[in-house]
């Protein structure tokens, strides 16, 4: 943009700012039409930014706002003349929404120019790897996209027409739910996990969080596109696990394969071949912040498609501001993951640690308050699952306990909560539906795969 165009652009946005401020001074009710669109930081002029901030403060507080009240509050003699000129400049408040849209659009243009300059500097920063520079550039663009305003209101008539079509689909057996491949869990989740949902899998270390997430991911990847952000395990370990889980062979047989092992070798080969047919992609980049995760999700959706993203795990993600408390950072991350699920229309399955206090309980069953460092995770999640394998705490339990795992559905926004039984095949690092009777002391007398709490 040359200097002449920049001058014209500045004049246009200043006129829009004057007209918007004048319209609000004439008609405080016009705030209802623009309050969800324009913010103080969107204004080009510092002085107009001050005027708008005070006007919005008074209107939001329910006070009458005009030239006198605003000028008095600012304690600025020159403000009276400026505000009066703006109020006289615009004949009415009829076009305030159009003025607001122009102000926001020009703000975004300025931000885009700033980001483009930063990306140019990144491109020339040869002290960082090209991957780091691309990730940083994607993060900048993702942040800019996230600031874009959206009109989210849908009229009842239009909304119910869409809903009627959805109900017809449900009646015909069509659903947006993606089956987890675990029948009892699907029953609790009314068919499976849905796009837009944030699912948390919580447990103490070595209970099988990654195994459960990968079990669900593998089952889904036969029909849906799955991406896994493995911030704890490198690529090779993830592929080893995929091979063992899919081939139903021990992980040790994958790590130390033997061509002469007959059936065992055949299963390793089968695991590799079947894994290659899945819609499953992996990134092992660690220490990502929410903007980087957002950028990677958009990128993988564009390149490979994306229905489900597994994040292993939230404790290894970094905050945008390292000076903030860890609780604040986790709040930022969990809300960002929920927003990401809605924006991209995907399901996000995120792993989380629970507090050590769980180990002090007799049954070692975790609850919502046990999620480490952040109550925000509890608030943002649609579904929260907790894994408990009693044999981990009591290795001397009988053989009937060796494969037993209890999965608690502690939060379920779309359905009921409770508990169910799963089978954990440790040497293959996978979960499966529980077959046969449940160990009596765990089942509370129930001889099925579901456990009544």
C-alpha cells in the first residue's frame, strides 16, 4: 500500500470512528447493535479509543451517556469540543453497525500487515530452524484468525428446520457420533464421541491413559481421520505401539522381532500392514502452546483431513505467557482446546494427570476435583473419563484382576455418568471390552461389563 492509499484509508477509518462515537452519544441504545462487534483496541486513533472506552463504560453501567457526562468523566476541557463535533457530525445512529464493521475490518488489515512484517522477519531469522519459523508464522496467523468476529445467532425458525432434518437422520440411524469401538463406553456416550467435544482422559501415571486414547483412536481411524500430538513419546514408540495394538502381539515382540517366531512374526507383519491403511497421523513435537496446536490442527486438516485430535498430554503443553501461574496457563490451554474443537468441528481427546491424593484412597478412584492444577479442565470438558486398574495398587490381587480396569464416566454433558469395566491387555498396551464376570469386590454384585456406582 503506497502513502496516498494509506492516507485515504486513515481518513476513512477516522470518519467511521467519529460517526460511531457520535451515533452512540445521540442514541445510547445503538450500543446493542455494535457492542458485540467493536472493541476499544480496534480504534485507529488513540484519542477516539479513549472516548469510546469511556462511552462504553457508562452505557454498560446503565448510565445515560452524552457529551457532558463523557467530557466530565474524562476531565479534559478539549474533549467537550471534540465530542460535540462528533455528535453534530452524524445525523443519526442508523448506520452504526456499518461504521463498526469498517472499524473492525481496518483494524484486522493493520494486524495482518503487522503479522506479515513479523513473518518476513521470521523468514530471515536463520538462527532458527525452518520448522520453528513455520510454526511461529502459523501461530501468528492462527491468533489473527481467532480474533475475527463471528455472527453466531441463528433464528429459531431456521434452527428448528435444521434440527428437524437432524432428527430425521437420527431416526434413520444416521449419527454424528464416532464410535470408540468400546461398546459399553459408547452406550454411556449415546453412540460415541461427537465433533465439537473436548474429552479428557485422566489417571495417575502408568494406568493406561495413552493406551486408552490410542485404542479409541485406532478404532476410529478405520472410518475417520485421526491426528495424535504425542508430546511424550517419539514417533518410533507410537508406531511400535500401533503395531502391537493392531497386530495383537506383545510390544516386546515388536521391539525385538524374530522372523522365525511363526505366528508372532505373522502378527507383527499384520500389525504393520493394517496400520498403514488407517487414517492416523502423528506429530511428536513437544512443549507446544495452544496457538501452535491450533496451527498444527488447521494444517493437518487441510492436508489430510481431521475428525479427531489426540493430545498426549495437557501437562506437557506450554502457556503463552511463561510468567503466569501454571493454573492460569492450563485454564488458557483447556479453553483453547475446547474452542479448537468447535472451530474445526472435530473431537479433541486430551490426556491429563490426576493428583497424587488419589493413591491415598482405598479404591483409588479419581473424581473431578482431582484433575491436576486446574478446575478449568473440569468446566471446559464435555466428557471426563478416569481410569483405575486396581492391580496397579495391589499387585498381589488374584489372576481375575490382572486384566481388569474400571473406567469412570465422571462427566458427560450429553448423557449419564457411571462406571464400566474394560479389559487391559498390558503387554499389547491396549484396552478392549470386558468379557465375562466382573471381579466380585469391584462389581458391587453386578455381573456385567458395567459397574453401578
